[in-house]
């Protein structure tokens, strides 16, 4: 018989079905056996009347029933089985009001009796055995949410005539600075893993693409061990032409997020609340906008002195500012704008009339920065001067600077970390939970 996903069983009438998945628990009682079977869609209770202690001369049916009882009694957690049996609706069954009375059971793949992780295992231990850790329904839900979120992002972009691009992850030179680069041998020369698709998505602007996006890997040789950093992550990027300022980018950014989070809330809202205790809804627009200088003053007025000396916010300041925004504006999001030139890359456009400030922003979500966006500098001579000011040699950037020698429209965009957004959306403590296979300074396996 055709296998039926467990989530599809409830509408079926009573009768024979075939299900398959892994054994979650076995309750082997004297007169009856219960198996909780889980697949990628849900869980169902299997039941079998136990047949034990046969007398001599037992019939073939009795021998088969006893063999089935013995098989069920020996099932280990995680063993993959295929079961055909009679579906019955019974409101007394706590798990979905249905159960399947086993007629036949096939052990497809037997699991070792002792599993290497338990419910109380540390996150690092669980990551060692990630393929087992991901069997948890909460873990599965995370990646269902991710799928819906990414699909909604793409739909929003495509419906507005954005073009999806796939940029190379091997680069001949730095995309932003020489810091945090993974260097590798590349035949007779050196190559670098891309920190971001920044240069290449900008290249699409003089190419006449107008509006582009990409969801793809990025790499940072950052030795951080925080809950929000990784050496390999999925970056969500967009770039648009013919903007007047970074305000155009922010409007695109908030509309995109409101649509995608709303799609997640509509499809998975009840499951998210049950699993993580988070009541998710589409955010209200526009998101608050606060200049960096004002944000720092708000934090200072709240009694916190930012220890950083470069004028930026630190993680504690981000949390305090976000709490103030939530209390005063009712928003989980805030754009912090007007960042100082000294803490922005060379390609951010500086404010007309005030070159100490850039047309840029950071976006905070539930107390943590998730994105940086900006209007880009499109004037060649200004770009060269700003690169030199940042310690970069124009000769190393010739391929990038060539983009600006033959005409380029005013443009801007943003980059955003996928795992970090999911972590904050679901109220989790680390991007390790929202990354399928996490990579950090000390983790290259599994």
C-alpha cells in the first residue's frame, strides 16, 4: 500500500493504511503494546494486542502474533519501521484522536539501543549528533519556518520584478576589507572566500538589472564564539537602482520583512506558539527610525555607558535601545540610521554637506542587529578616495572600480543573516539552533 504521511491520517475513514517512520517510544505492557511512530509530518500511536507464552501446538497465526509481539518489544528508539494496520478514530486517544492497530510491521533499519544524546544534553553535544538532534519536532519546525520565510521573500521580490543572481564565492581580492577573510590556495595564486556578494550585486547595477537579490553562503574568518556569529552563514541580499537615499532601501526592507514574517505567522503561527511560546504576527510599518547619535543618547539616559570607543552600539546597547523602542513605539524592529563614516566601509555614500555621516542603517530585531544597509557611492573619484582613506589600494580593487567607469545609477541595498533572523523570530538563544549544520571557529563536523 502507498505510505500515508501521518499528518494526513485524521481525515481518512477507518480502514487499512500504511505508515512509515522512526520509533519514538515503546510501552510494552503485559496485554498490549503501544508504539509512538514519528515521521517528518507528525506522530501517531500504534497498538498491538500482545501474544505471549504460547502453548505447544499453537497455530501459524498465533506464532506470527507472538513473533510480532517479540519484535515490537525489541524496538529501539530511532529504529525505522514500516507498518500496515487498521486506522481507528477514538477520541480517548490523546495523540490526535486516532491510532493504528498493527497488522504487519517491517523493520527497515535498526537503531543501536543506546542513543548518544538525551533531552538534557548540551547544545554542543547535540550538534555533535545533529542528525539525531534534528529529529525533534521543534527542530523540524525551525526549518519548515525557514522554508516558508525564504519562499515568501522570493515571492515578494519576483512579484516586483527583481532578478535572482548567484554570485561567486571565490574571489581574487577582499570584498570589504582584508580582515576576517579565509585565504586559500588557488592553482598558482591565492583566492578568498567571499565575505558577502557586495561587489557582485553592485555590478548588476551598471549591467542594467535594476533590482536583484540573492540568498547564498557567505564566509567570515571571525574567531567569535557568541550566540549570533558563525564562520559560514546564509546571507540574504538585495540591491536596487535609482534610489534617492537609503530611505528607499529601508522601505523595501521593511515591506519585504513584513510580508515574509506575515507568511510565517499565517502558516506556522499556532505551531510556533506551541513549541516556543512565541505569538508571531506580521510587524506594523513603518519601522521606527532613530539616528545613531540619538540612539546612543537614549541608551545613556537609561543609565548605560557604552564601552566601545568607535561610536557604535554594543550588544547591550542594542538590547536597551530595542526595549525602549518596544515600550515607546510598540515595535520589535528599529532602524538605527546615520552611521559615522569611521565605522562604515568605503563604498557607503557620505551625507551631502556632512561627510562625517553615511547614508546607512542597521536594522535591529528583538534586541539584536540583523542587517546593515546603505546607499552606495557611485562616483568613481569619490570611491577611490574613500578606499585609500580606509587603507585599501585602488590597484587591488580595479575589477570593482571598473564597474563605475562606464556609467552606474544611484543604488543601494542590504545584507541580512538568515539564521539570526530565525533565531530572533522564534525566541531561541543561539543561531546554532537555526543553522542546519553550524560552522564556527572550532566546528567543522558533522
